[in-house]
C-alpha cells in the first residue's frame, strides 16, 4: 500500500472525520480557554500552548453540526498550516468530541460528497473514505484557516 497516507480519525457529533497526520502538531486535553470578545460563534476562544496563543474552533459549530459538549473525552487537535518564511507556521485548535485512531487511507480512493446537487458548502470536507461499514469524512485543513481565521491571525500579529 505505497499510496497510503496516515490520517488521524476523530469524532464530531457521532460522525467520524479525519485529517492527514502531517497537519497535526499535537493532541491535548482542553486547557484553560480564554474567550475572545466579538469573535465568530465557532471560535470557542484562545489557549496558551507552550507560549503560543492558539485560536480554538468548535468543530461542531464550524461544520454546522451543533456545538461540542465538553466532557472527559473532549480533546483539542492542534492543526498546523505552513506559511511563507516570514510568518512561519500557523496553528489552530480544533475542538473534537474524541480522538479514535490513526488509519492509512489511499488518497486516490477518496469519494466525493454526494451533496453537490443540494448546494452544500463543501469547502470544509474534501470527500469520504470508506472504512469497514463506516464513512470517514476528510477535513480540508487549509480551508479551516480561511476567512475569519486568517483575519484573527493577522489581528494577533498587529497587536
């Protein structure tokens, strides 16, 4: 299976999702969360991870599946996006219900979402992988950093 990629599988609202492990910096229990006034509703706040201020997205709200209900299994997947040499790496916390496993997927076997005809905003999901009798939706990490998130990073750099 030379075409496979390692993906971290996690749960959001009884559904399974994945991201490529190359985009995962770490997985942590939710530390103290600092609210950000007037932030979009899907921004739970910011956390301090090794001196870095990292915005935390409520994954349930961001993908329009209701807010994550915090419990002992809730975790924050710290995602990273490479930037140019000036800005280095941007990190983003992605609050999830639970973290399941690391699984190998063949990127050539990803199936498109069957929702195009319903005008569903597919920017957050690249497609679906079939695993046993389950479907695992692949999150597009790059698009999580778009729009308001880019603005938050820019604002943090100004301040």
